[in-house]
C-alpha cells in the first residue's frame, strides 16, 4: 500500500492504487472514509475494486497524482492588479 502525500485527495489515492476512478465508492466503503473529505498525509488505504494494471503501469509507476485544493489556493492579494500598477514601471505595454 502506498502512503498518501501532500496535495492528494481520496480520488487521487483511488486512481493511484487501482487505476480506475470507478472504484471510489468501493474503496470509501472498505476504508470507512468520505469521498470528498480531507485525508491525512501518510495515511494508507486498502485497495478495493477492479485493478486496471495497464493504467497503473503506464501512469503511476513513478508519478503520484495530487489534485487536492485547499483554501490557500484561493487567496487573492488585493494589493495587486490593474489599480496598483504604474504605466512604464510595473505595467508595460509592448
């Protein structure tokens, strides 16, 4: 079993371990977790469902999907933008 890493969602774990997102409900039931809930880094999950070995071999042999989005991904810096730019200095027209 692989351990979950930073930035991974439960859906990432399912595709990484089985090669098919269709197994998400079976794995959630087997591991007693929420499909959309946050997962702890370093957690392990029992595999359930049909394995698609061709997908696992081709895609996840060396890479691990990480698509979880947190609130930090949506921070907007109000100090930046067109209103804070000065033509010729921070805003250049070419």
